[in-house]
């Protein structure tokens, strides 16, 4: 799940078209729903909570700023930190 969120943020941040922070958040929430299809039924609720938590904790304005400056390392570090915090909160 952590990797999926990180990959999603990198993909959204590096796309050629421009999205605002709210659109990025909506795309991430849709990605959470899509990812659940590949999660075993008995783990879907927990996975959804972790993914939604990650979306809520992500600063999409910072993602946009990093996209402009090319500082993706900071976004990756934030994504990992958020994923760890969310996993601890949900578990």
C-alpha cells in the first residue's frame, strides 16, 4: 500500500497536465477505490482506512510545489512518513 501511494503521488506530480490540489486529492481517493479491487476481501476495510488516511495527510499544495521545483525526494519522504503514521493509526 505504501508503494502504491508513493507511486501515485509521483505519477500525479509528474504528469504533463496541470491539476490543482483538490483534483489531485480526488484522484488519490479514486485510486484508493481502484486498489481495493486487488486486495483480499477480508483486508479491504483496513486497506481502505490506511489509503484514505494517506490521502488526508498528504499536503497536495506541497506536491504541486515540488512538481514545480523538481524536489521529488521531499514528496517521497513525506509519503513514506504519512504511510507509516497511517498504518500505526489503523492497526
